[in-house]
C-alpha cells in the first residue's frame, strides 16, 4: 500500500497529458460492459450459454445484469470533475511490488509498461482486490473466496500515509466504489472472454475463464456484504489527512 501510494504521490504533480495512453480503453469499466453486450449476442456466447456449464453461465449473466447500473460510477465522477486524471501504474497487483528479502519492505513497483493517464482509484482498487483475497485468482474452491478487511485496513493505512498529501474529499468518497468496480470489471473481462471463446486470456482447461470470472464475482459479493465495515475503515482517514501540510 505504501509503495503504491508513494508512486502516486511522486507523480501527482505530473500533467497526465504528457503521458502516452499505452492501452486505450484499459480500466474504463463502461467500455467493458459495452463489449460484453456485443459478445453476449454472438454465436460463441450462445453455444456456451447452452453448454455443459450453462447453469454457472446463467448465474453470471444474472449477476452482471444486477450490477451493471453502477459500472460507470468512477467515469461519471470524472466527467463531473469530481475525480481527476493522474498518472497511474495500471497493474499494481501484488506480483508487481518488489520486496526486499532482508527488510521485508517494498522497494519499488515494477512492470511499468501500463503506466498511463487514468484514475488512481482503479490502481488502489486493483491493489486491494489482488491482495485482499487470500484464496487467489485461480482458486477452484469458490467457498474460500473472501475479501479480507484486515488486509484492506493495513494496505489502506500504508497507501493513505502517502496519498493523503494529494487526496481530495472526493477521492476518499469513491474509494469503496473503486474496490467494488475494479473487481467487477476483472470478473466481467474474464466472463466476456469465456463467452467469446477465450481469445485473450490463456486458459488451461475449457472453463478456466468462467472459473476466474466466478472468483471475482464471489469477491464482489464479499465486498458488498462488508460494505459497512469497508466504508468505516475509509471514513477514519480524512480526519488524519496531512493534505496541505
């Protein structure tokens, strides 16, 4: 959390317009919803909706339908001027944090090919999504999938020690949404790829992308079930902010 927060703080005064958009459309959740809608009408999707995993596919289709209305919440906030574009890492999962073996401290963030203009909320949301599910993205035991709020508290504590220097009240206000939206987005990307015939993500077995999607969707459910606690964790920080000092 501190490593990502420092990365964001050090780049917070950089005009994001100076950065090339390395991945146009990446982490623009409404665009993934629109792509899902197109794929869902395709022949490959129809075959998979009636295939061996039809029951799980039907559950996932219903899951998306129930939640798509808030998929644009971060982009809408940016359009209203509440959230600002900044330099983001783009893929701040736990694998991309370099840890010193002797001190056990974060040294650097690596894999910088995805650095681009964007909303830092996608970054911190993705960091929390990646780090706060102890079962991991590849588990086949869906009952083990959960969002660990204690890990969330510790990571946010590290992140906001740094980010508090540039965070606005609106930045704090959309933190919970960031966690939920980015988790939904990744699940939707996996599910769309499964429906399309697995053209993007590499798979090891026929329903691999479907299973990955279900893991993220179950994680969304865990986040939603703990919304009050997560929001309380976030609400404790603005009063301790060092912004402006």
